[in-house]
């Protein structure tokens, strides 16, 4: 069975992220940049976790 990994925001741990395809990121050549829809954080580093780990991480938040 193939394992699925979910990218989460390193700032707020939201799973609601998407590739940042704005003209701004194209201009900078940051084609792999992602954006968090929850807190608006953008960056190249969005860690990937398994669904179980995402649950654990989100449960730790106050
Ligand atoms: Zn975020």
C-alpha cells in the first residue's frame, strides 16, 4: 500500500496549503514555493508528514 504524505504549514501546522502560483513567485523564480491558506505563510520549505503524524502535531497545539 502506498503511503500518503501531507504537506503542512511550518508556522501554524495547517494542512490547507497550495502551490503559490502568484506572479510574484514567478518573478523571483520560486516555482516550488507554497502558500498556507490559513495564516498566509509562503516559503519553499513545507514539511511532509503522514496523516497519523499530522494528527499528533495538531493535537499538541493549545
Ligand atoms: Zn500557516
